[in-house]
């Protein structure tokens, strides 16, 4: 059986035990305080890492490297430079295309038509053709020989052949019926004119007079082709329209 003194202990022993408990508590407190200190250091490190990550995300890089190991900014600069080169090439190609198109427009047959650009030459061919038509299609009953000679000066090629075949029939009729034909060019327009050839559309008024009858007026429209020969325009083809 344990005595009361052994179970409770002496006052000095109890004081010593309390001091030991206090020391153990201080040691435990010191150990517990060390842990928060470590957590603070780790929190600061994590904050710096988050800040660095945020900077990378704001820069749009995320810390990644390009395909060749270059930094993303360098890659973007290279891409922009390549795009600028492509745009320059495209603009140069477009400019060359515009030059070619402009040259084609200048070389089109429309710009070779002197009727659109040379008023003096146009007026001259209209005058020569109008005078020729008025002469070869005007005759009297005793003037057919002079008309045939005029036709040889003003007509050529197919037009002269056509006229000779037609006038052979008209000549006898003019003498028998004392027929007089007078032709006036009302309007003549040049549809195409070059240095040696011209195409015209001509509107005529023809007045027929027969012995004992009233004069008759008729309108005619001709498509005429002329060529410049010896400094004068000669009619080489005539088509009635």
C-alpha cells in the first residue's frame, strides 16, 4: 500500500514538476511558432510566382517559346515582318496589273479610230465621199457620158464594177425618158477611220424629174467604204441599206 506522501509528493517536488511543465510548454510554443514563420515565407514565394505568371499572361506569352526556341515577341516581330513583305509584293503585283490593263486600253482598236480623235481627217473624208456620191449619182438625159467619166475618177474596185452594171441600164432610160437625177448628201458619218481606210454611213435625198411629170424625191441610205489613193478618198464599196 502506497502512502499518501508518496502518491501526492512533497511541496518541493510539486513545484519542480510545474516548472518542468512550463518549460515543456515553452518548447512546444517555440515549435508551434516556427511553423507559421515557414508558412509566411512560402506564401511570399507563391505571391511572387503568381505575379510573374500574371505578367507573362498580360504579355500574351505564358512563358512559352517559339518553334525555333525564340521568345514569343521575336516570333511576332518575324510574323509581322513577313506580312509586310507579302503586302508589298501584293501591291507591286496589283500595280503591274493596272499598268498592263492601261496599256491594253491604249492599244484597243477604239483608240486607233481617227474618227474619234482627228476632226480634220474626218471632215476631209466626209467631204470627198459626199462630193463623189453627189457627182456619180447625178445625171441628165444628155450628160450620161460625163457622169461615167466622173465615176472612173471617184470610184474604184467593187464600187466601180457595181456602178458600171447599174448605169448601163439607167443610161438608155435616161435618154428615152429624158430623166434627170439629182443627188444631195443630207448627212454623212464616219464610223471608222484609219490612215488609209474609212467606213461611212451616208443619207441621201434624190430628186427624180421626168418629162411631163412632177419631180419626185426619195431618200436613200448607203454604207460606203473608201480608201485613200493619191491624196484623195475613193469609194471602193457601196451597199444600200
